[in-house]
């Protein structure tokens, strides 16, 4: 049976990076590979692991010590996911006790470059973002105060109308 135009033969494929890119095309399907991968690599623990492994191979205990707030379980889970996705390699050395090292794979290194570009963009624009946040917060407070003042005026008017309608 022939496939429809634009249909991929790859299971889980759900977006086209060509001309008419629609971000919501991949975001609406639970089984979308792109969405699953972005969810995995964009979480804070994965980003920190990838950043730390950029410079050198590290042992589990070194990673855990350097990542503030990560539990042993969460770090184990994060490393397993990154290894499964081909971004991190795990090397077990036959020593007593066993020594396990983690390193970025070549694909993981390319991801680190992409993440580094995002970090650089954030650093370059952090002052503009801080100013935009401050402007937004001032607008929200001003709008809330205006709504509260309007509600107070309506209440006062309603009381005056009610008092004016009462017999003396």
C-alpha cells in the first residue's frame, strides 16, 4: 500500500524540519520521538551531567558531588537514560571495588555544543530578560491596583445607591 505524501516510514517520526515547520506538529503526539528526546535532554539533571562531562570523564561519586541537590536515584536514572540515548558512555573497570566512569559520546559532545550556544545566548541576554521581567511585574501590579480601585469605586457607588433608596 503506498504511503501518503509527507508520511515517514520511521516509527515515531512526527515532524518535518523542512520549509513549513510547525512546532505543534510534534508537540501534540505522546509517542513523538522528538518530544521524548527533548523532554529527556532538556531536564536540569541531564543538562548538568552533559555540561560536567564536557571537559573530562567522571566517576559517579564525582558527578554526584558536583551536582548540588541530585539524589543518588535521580543521578542513576539520568545517567541510564543518557546512556540509552547514546549521549553518555559508561565504562566499568574490573577493580575491587568496581570503578565506573562516565563520558560524553561523540554525539553527546555535539549536544554539548548546542547547549553551550543556548547558555551563551542566555548570558548575552540576561540583562534584557531581567528588564523585561521587571517591566512585566510592574505592569501586573499596576493592572491589579487599577482593578482593585475600580472594584472599590463600584462598591462605593453601590452603597450610595442602596443608601439613597432607603427611607429616611
